[in-house]
C-alpha cells in the first residue's frame, strides 16, 4: 500500500513534468495507469507541492492547475470554454511593474497573471 502510494507520487510528478501545459487533477487522473480516487490524487499533489516539486495555480474557474517547479511560468491564457490553460512568454508587465513600484512604494518581487479567452479549437466549434 505504502509502496503503491510512492509509485503514484512518482507517476503524477512524471505526468506534470512531461505535460506541455499546466494540468488539472482531473486530467492527471485520466492519465494515470491505476485510477485512484480524487482525494488520493490530491494528497499526492499536496505532498509534491510541499516538496516544492510542483506549483499550483488557482483560477477564477475554480480549477486548480499544476505545473513543474522547474518551469518558472508567470503568464497564462485560459480558455473559458474548455478550461485549457497555456503559458506564454511575452512579458507585458515590466513597465507597469516599475510604475507600480514608484507609485505605491512597493518593491515588486514577481508578477503573475492570466488572460481569459476562447481558444482556437473552441472558436471553431461555435
Ligand atoms: Zn477551449
Ligand atoms: Zn512578465
């Protein structure tokens, strides 16, 4: 039982690390060879987060997404229809960050945001 759980953690970590985009627990569940219940998956995800191997992202759609801590994403686009999420790398916030630092007298350490839209696949379905 204990060994199976360790195997599960490893399998989940592997799924997250090889995924191109951040993924939800539901998608992870679908990719697992054994089909453990959601609470078992969430326990494994919590463990991996505590070990700082993965990062979670909460969105307004009430879905939590997970991605590898090796990928320092900070900008995403989220599809409002199918809930797919993708990182993007064009930083648009740099100048805003400087302005906010001056105006609010904060030392900004990082920024993190996502755009909500409709992905190409979902647009084609409409
Ligand atoms: Zn979509
Ligand atoms: Zn940025």
